[in-house]
C-alpha cells in the first residue's frame, strides 16, 4: 500500500470525500427525503413567503419550542438564554472566544472531532485530554478530584465512538462540577440518534446552578442541503458576556432557514424518529457491519447508534491515512482516525470513520467498494 502524508485536519479529508462517487466521509445528513419531507420541499415558495413576513422573534421561538420538544427538553422550550448560529462550529467558536476572554483552561474529550480542539487552540485556550474512560462510574470522582482545568468539554453522544452517558452519570458530573467549581460544556449535536429514553437535561442544569453551555444542531439530523441552525444555550451567569460576543458576529439566522427547519422538526415529531431519521441509518449500519465481517476491520462499539461507524484496522502494518488514500483512488471517501485523537494522532492511526446518513442504495455500493479494496489489500499483505 502506498505511504502518504497526513493532511492537516479532518475537514480537508471531508472536502475530498464530497467529490468522490461514494462519499461516506462527512457526517452531515445526506439520507433521502422521506415522503412527508418531500412534501415540505414542495412547499418551499410558501415557506419562503411566510418567513418573509414573520417576525424574527416569532420564528426563533417556534423553532426553539419544536426542537426542544422533540428532544424531550421541556425546560429549554421556553429558555430565552439561547443564541442561534448558522453552524455548531460557530457556536463552538463563541465558546472558545468566551473561554479565552476569561483565561479559562479546558479538559476536552479525547477522541472527538478535531475542529473542537482546533477552534479552542486558535483562541489560545489551554487544553488537556479527558478520556471516555475517565467518565466511567468507577473513575469519575477521581477524575474531577484531580482536574486542574477550569472547564470540562464533552460530546454526548460522542462523534466518532458513539459513547454516551446514562442519566445517573450526567447527574454525577453536574454535581462534581458544582463541587469543584467547573464550567460544564456539552456538545449534543448527535443527540437525536440516541436510543436512550429522553429526560430533561436542562432541568438538571438549571436546578444545579452550575455554569454551563450546551451546543445543539440540526445539520447532523435532517437532510436539508446544509441549511441548518445551531443553538447555544447557557447558564444565567454567562448570558451577558456570550450575548455580546454573539452580537459582534451575527444579527440573526435566516428567517427562511428557521421556518424550514421548524417544519422538518415538527414532521419528525409527527412521524417519529424511527421512521423519519433512524431507518436509513440503521440499514446502513447493518450493511457496513456485514461488509467488514471477517475482514481486517473491526467494529469498535457494537452498541453505537449514532450516524457514523468507528472501525479499527486490525493489521498493524496499515495506517488509516494510507487506507483512506487507497479508497480515494477507487472513488470512496472516508475519514482517517488520526485527527479524532487531536492530542496524539498516532493513537488514531488504526481507526477509520464511515458516515451512515446516506442513501442506502449508494451506501450498499460503497460497502462493496470497501469490501473489495480490503480483500485486495489483505491479499497483498499475505
């Protein structure tokens, strides 16, 4: 297998992947429209006209209410400490800017999507790693007791691993943040793929009185051609400062986008997450697991339900960036695992990530290409 250099970040690999015949690189929602979603597309001129005459505040309130209702976050449905951004990356950059302005350091989950670390570092925020194992029930108290950083930044569910925390662990983390005076930051952008029964996380946060920021997003969930909205919610003590930062860069998210997304969210509430979102994801997860069965790729988390699959390369002679390059040359775009381990790329050299939010027919062909390429590489290594 050809030895290639490592590109600087995951977004560079995604930009290559989106131009491949079989793009399973980026984690955005590219699954087919359901029949009822097609009806929304057919109403685009009507929705545009409605957005043009509506008040911005009314559209924001309608979207926030629908989004949080679907998420089971009743406390947040009427929470006005919510800022709207064009992307989760912009929300994260606002967080990074705030942390920098206060000189706060962060313990960031490792692995996670690398742009979280990149945005924080670009704003000169001091980082250290926080491993998923550190949040286990037998280690969490010890982790917080020894944590010198000012803030804890976690992604739940975690991209790429599918790692989640049960309610009891959430409650423990919030209590420990209160005890040790830590700011809690949670990226929930993959929340709608979780199969854990919804419970009101915002109620817990609000009652705890700890400092917190929560990042929400639509872009990973609904196939709206990257017309999306992120919500940045925060505790009362942070509102004035973060609002001022938000005002510096953005007046509002497009009224049309808010109106459109509210329709998609309400449609999912009517049709159910299983039919509206999960069905093609689950089909594609089954397909990729069948394709790699008895191969040199191993499913890392069989319990993962998010819209990406995290695979380990069994052969120590094969690096993820080399496999990604090999697959690119046969028209298949995937992501290497290196950059998810933002502090130590070497740990991720034996992993790849495959996006599942795709048309199942195209995805089946992508699996066939992957299976064939793996078989050829294994024959060469034999």
